[in-house]
């Protein structure tokens, strides 16, 4: 089956990992089947949808590695792709629903509706609209509209029957129509409701696969009713289990809810996020690093799980390391560039090659650059540990180094012989002296970055 899928963000905030995952899955499903992928901006909540956010959102999606065949920035045959530009389309279809008796004006005021909901809750019932205005005759409704009375437009849900929906993730679900309540299609300010605009846009844009968050699961029967009433095609729906924080609670700032923007400015690589998100609530046949072609080819709607997926910072770190290992040296240099100001131009490649295994985020490179190109500051604990090796060892180290300064293996072999040390008891003090740290890049790679004098200074006996 060739899928046309879409991502339909509401530009009310930046994209978080949960949404990013939904976007990627929809994108992969389309690409794998050879179908189209569309971006649609759902900005009908005008008060909360500033234009800059919509722009930032597209930037973030491109950064993540998505590309789309149709969208607000590139147009396409089913445009416009921003809902506020589609109002005439909605008005025509709403009129059709009115004309065919599937919709009716509702004159209930907000306070009447909330009183009704309160009463239902108090009686232990699920709150839903009573359908009171459905009884108003067309002529009477017209009279009230003409005199300027405010009204919403509601969908007339059949009073009985069951709607069965086959969800790609959750399987078949049955909804009793009597429980749905007549829902709003157009608000009193004339803007279309989410249920309506979202459903008809999918149909008009030829979308046949809707992947979205589990929070939309209960909207689906209403949206199918709208499409059936209009004689429009109904897409396949798949609702992704929500992404939870590392503690199993809803994702929030505290437990990992970073936006793509924040992750990007912290230095996460988009390929790391793609590999990470691809295995979050979806499993690939085997766990290993995947190129984009493999992420797409191996993706399967059938392998989306029903359990809530949990954000895991360690996993993200792991995929970041993998992404770094798979980056070409010149791309790595470009990524680290702002943190390489201390590194002489001719040493940049050597430096980056040396530290690449010890860098998670670009700022880490700055710390290694300080270590190599500024005088070394060592802690009291390290100083004490160095002193333990004794002055003689350090004098031998200096002497061996001076004999073969360009050949790390040769001079440390020599030092091993003279000092009688080997393995960790040889290399660990050297590492501490040369870098001030317990761990780090291979010394053989690091050493050529230090000046001759600096190496001698670092190998000097510690005055006790
Ligand atoms: N604008 C909706 C949201 O951001 C879209 C839901 C959907 O994908 O259908 O939640």
C-alpha cells in the first residue's frame, strides 16, 4: 500500500521529543511505501499560534532530517497548507453539512454549557452536550442568526448505533454513538474546530495514513462521522502510545521533556535523535546504528508497541556516541568548530581525531582543547597521586621522552625498561601527568598536540 501521510503540528509551542517521534514515524511510513509526506500547520487557535513559531517548527523539522513533498513553505497541489488560509474550504463543507441535516446551529451560551456539564458530573455521568438546540427548527434558527445571535455549529451525531474503528496500533475499538454527544464543528467566532478542520484536510489532501499521539484516540470516531457525512474518504489511523518521562510520569521539564531546539543547541546530532526515536515505542529487528535508508527500510507499523514509551537519557547518550562515531571527520570538525578556538588551525584535524571518542557534546571539545593548549591545572588529589610515583620516575620519563619525543611507543617502552613498571602502573601516572585526568583519548594521539616544552613541564617531578 502506498501511504500518503502527514504531520500536522499546532504551532503553539516548540516541538518536543514526543511530537518529533510522531513526525518521524509518519515520514518513514510514507517514504518506505514510496508515498507522499505532507506538513500542515494547524493554526486555528490564533491566540496561541504566533507566526514565528510556525517558522521555527519547520526549521526544527528540517534539522531533524525530514523533508516533505507538500507544505506551507513549498506549496503543492492541495494547498494552502496553513489552516487559517483554508477558511473558505471549511465554510463550503460546513454549509454542505447544514444542508444535508448533519449539522445545526447551537445557541447555548458558555455558562449554560458549563452548568450542564457540572450537573452531569455531579450525577456521575460523563459530560456531553444534551443536544438541546437540535430541536430548533431550521426557520427558527435562521431567524435567530439573522438578528445576529451568536451560534456555534454542531454535528448531529446519530442517536444510536456503534462505530467500529480499526486502529493500526490498538486494533478494533467500538464506540457507542449515543455516548459521543453532538460536538462543535465551528466556533462562534467562525473558526473551525480541530475535529472538523483536521479530518477534512486529511481527506482533501489525499492523506490515507494518520499517525498521531494516543491523546487523539477518542477524537477518531467523531472525525470518521464527519468524513462519512461528507462522503469523503476515511484514512487509516494509528495512535502512538504517549512518551513518558524517565520516571514514568507525563513528560515534563523535570524528567526529560526537551524541545528539539534545546537538544540542538546543546549539541545533539539529528542522526542520534533519529536512531533514538526510531527505537522508542517501535522496535527494529535488531538494535544497531542505522543510516537513514535503513531507518526507513526497516521501519514497520506492525512493530509499534502499545506500552507507553519512556524517555531514557542514557539511551540518548548512547545514540549520540554512535552518531559521532559515524560522522565524517570534516563534519565532526564543522560541528565542533565554535569550541576549537584554542586549537591552531594546522592541528585541528589531529586534535579532533584524537578526542572524537571522548566527546558527547561540542562543549566537551572545549575542555580537551584547554587541556592540550593551555597550561595544565591539576587538582590537589592528582598532585598527591603524581608525587607518589617518586621524583626518579619522572626524571626517567623526561629523559626517555627527550630521546624519542616523536615516538610515544618507543619512549614508553624505554621508560618501562628503566622504571620496571608496565601496564597500568606505567600508563596511569603518565596519563594523569599529561592530562590531569583519569581517563581520556589515547595518549599516543594526544601527545603530538602538546609542545615539546609543555610535555617536559608536565612530566616534571612534583616538588614534595
Ligand atoms: N494539530 C494536532 C496536534 O498537534 C494534530 C493531531 C493529528 O495529527 O491529527 O495534536
